[in-house]
C-alpha cells in the first residue's frame, strides 16, 4: 500500500511488543484527520526538527513548504507508528 493512495475505509492496528495498543476502523476522512494529528505530533519532536533543518539548510536547500510536503509523505510509516 502506498501512503499516497486514498481509500474509503481504513483499519489501523498498532502493536507494541506483541500487544495491540490501538485498533481503529476509520473512514477515509477520519483517517486523513488521524494522519494529520500524528504528523502534528511528529512535528513537535527534536528528530523532526533535525530532519527539517537538514532538508532546508544543509543537504537539499529546499523551501520549508517543499520539505514539509516531502516529510509528511516520506515519514508517514514512522509517525503513524508513534
């Protein structure tokens, strides 16, 4: 499944050390809101700030808008697991 794809319904299951810590049945709209909340939480981490700085100031010299767009897609698997 590509994270750029959209579906009508989603089942989200998060597992930590063999224990289900989250089980959700979401509509496409609900999943978009869930994903946005998770990305906002990721934006509050020092890891996010370091990666953003790298994209803007060091490695690629992207605009902040381009860097944020990239990070929201590229790191989706990571921040959705938080």
